[in-house]
C-alpha cells in the first residue's frame, strides 16, 4: 500500500455510492476494524477510488474494511473488515440522506 | 439516493480557473453546511462520469445551492463546468451527502477551519451558515493558497473578517506586497500563532488535497488537539473533488 502511488481520499468520497445501499449516512457511522480493533467514524477511513470499485482501509492499520464493486448490473459489497457499525440515531433527522 | 435534475441558474467566476455555479434543484430536501453533492455528466454515447463537489451556500429553503468548481488540467468534468456550461443547462445531481464533515447551527464551541486551495468551499458554507443563523460561536480560518489571485470569495471574506471570522492566509508560492512571511507551507509555528490553543477544545474542520490534510492533521495533533476533534475531508490531485 503506497499512498504516493495511489493517493487515498476518505470515507466522505465514497458516501455517494454507499448511500445507494445504506439507508443511513455512512460517514458519521462508527465502525470497528476487525484487525486492530480501532473504532473510528467511517469518514476517517482511507478510501481508494481509482480501483475497479471502491476500497476503504482502516486509517490506523491499513486493513481492508470494505470493498464495493459494480460489475455489470450487480453491486458486490464486502464488509468483512468491520466487526460492527454503531449508528447515531440523532443523525437521522438532518443528515440529508 | 436518487439522481435529481439541477438547472444552472447563475455563474460567477471566483478566480481565473474557478467558477461558482448556482443550481436550482428539483425537490431539493435541504442540506447542512459541509455536505457535498455528486454531479453526473453523461456523453451522447452513454459514457458517464461522476464527481463530488462541496456545497458553498448555506442551508436555504429555496431549493438552490451553490458549488464552486476548480478547473483541473485534463479533467473530464471540471472543464465543462468551468468553461462550457451556460445558464439554463441541466445537470444530474445526487445529495446532499455526508453527516460527519458538517457544522450544525446549534454548535456553540469554538471552531477552527483550515483550508488548502479549493478545500475552502465546504468551510465557506459553514461560515455563511453561522452568519445566517446568527450564531456567535468563535470562528477562525486558516486558508492556504498558492498566491493571492487564487483566493476564493475574497471580498466576502474580507468583509466578514474580524467581526464574524478571524481569517489568516498562508501563501505557498507568491505573497502579496509587504507580506511579513516568505512563501511557505503551513508549519508548526503558524499553527501555534493563528489557530485556537488546544485547551479551548475547538472542533477543527480540515479540507484540502490529501497531502495538505495529512500534514496539517499531524500538526494540529502535535499542538495538542485531540484526534476526535479534528474532522477531515480529502480530495486527490487528480480526483476532481471539489
């Protein structure tokens, strides 16, 4: 993983695509990395958009949290890198999603 | 989240390479300062490109939003939005997007804004939102730009400066006449002298190219700001974000 060759963005950049799937705003959602155990907002994840799809990695250890691939009319979502998500229900009113 | 039709109703040049578009969006649900939209352009042959742009305008009920677009060399979308688009044109848009990199008008704590280049756009939305809401939260802005000519919203920032937001500039390539500092990037000394002291526990909003965000987030952290209080939004050098 070289941030020089593939500059990462962050969870905000993937939110438009992920909002197609999730009913809530993913950026404010807290998730736990299944590798290092760090708990962070998804907005803080390092996101690589220039792949065949989207890859989000833990900002702490680089472990893959999420992959999303759009393959000919099928959307493939791999969430293996996150142990759980915590939703802040107060965000639902005005997050605009 | 569905794609909506947006009609271009106003165009305003901010700099030689950046333009603000006012869009009237059908069924716009309203937004919070700091959120962005995705814009989709589709060619006659069906090829489409999607790019994200931050909203520069404060929340309003009239179904209009403003985005400011910086033209990138060899970009697929930004040259169209900065040069070719005319009033009356229609674009496809989805949003508003994001609930983390936002400032809500009921926040009362001190706010530190830090912008690199066109990273000013969502932060301007926050400054305008604060003004509209008559919120007295103390705001400071540190705005890093290549040169004085590259400043967005220049006159508006000048008018708001001091009374509504304390504005400091960092020039990386060329400085104005009689400027006390040589051109240079944001560094530890500048962070120490113009941003809120860490003991005020300000919420920091940091937006710019990835390298700028990484560097400045580290500097804020070293100055004693807690990581949970530093909210970031990055865009890539070729990603045509913002």
